C-alpha cells in the first residue's frame, strides 16, 4: 500500500511539474526571459523552472521505484539513467543561475542522456508490459516527441535547434501524460491488491 501511495504521489508531482513548467514558459516567452538573463523576474522564472523540473524528476524516480518497465536489467538501467540525465539539467540550471553563465557542460550532457535513455525507458516500459492500455505508450511518446519535435524538426524547418513556445508547451503535455499514466498505474495496483 505504501508503494502504491508513493507511485500516485510521484504521478501527481509529474503532472504538477508539467503544469508549472508550462506556466513558466508562458511567462518566459511573454517577457523575453531567455538565458542568459538578469533581473528579479528572470531569476523567479528560472526558479519556477527548477521547481517544475524537480517535480518531474520525482515522477521519474517514482517510475523507477514502481518498476514501470518490469524486473529486467534493461528496464532498470534505462529508468535509472533517465532521471540522472534530468537531474543533470536541474544542476546545470542551478549553476547557470548562480554563475550567470548559461553555458555549462551539464546541459548538453544531461540532454543527451535524457534523449537516449528517455527513448530506451519508453521501449522498456512497452516491452515490460507492466503498464496496460494507453498508459504503456506514454513514456515512448515523450521520448519520441523529444527526439523528433524538440531536436530534429526545428533543425529541418528553421535550421536552428531553438524550440518554440508551441513545441515546448506540447512537450509539457507529454510529461503531464506520463505523470497521469504513473498515477493511473498506482491506482490500478491498489485496486488489484484490494480484489
């Protein structure tokens, strides 16, 4: 019962994180608060992103703890390295905020890790068959979205790797759906044990 409550809480945190990040994006784009920046509003916006990302990190650790990909080694490794990459992005954001320099090695390294292990974690969840129905396909949706829409499509369409408000907002939809999927699977585990 305790594990199921933790799983549902992690799912809620993931949905909350996606929502906070989306609100942060609206503020960032509205006021042009892109890194490197300065001023109180910029700092508050960056802190909001860090809080949102920490909530998503809690969701990713919740997925790992719930063994969303089953008990195989492949799934355990993918669901361990995926949140480590996300944690590197958070640490990079903290260092950037402290130093005022948005260029540090943690951003590309963390981004590469979440790109690779986000896709692998999604594949592991599908193969593991622990999650059922639509929920099983939310992790690979997030991984594919990050690869195709956040990385490849901007380069093809604009020649620039920079995302837009639309692409980043829809990315948060995929994170919200992952949080919802984790929450639903926590609920399902409780129902199954009660029967």
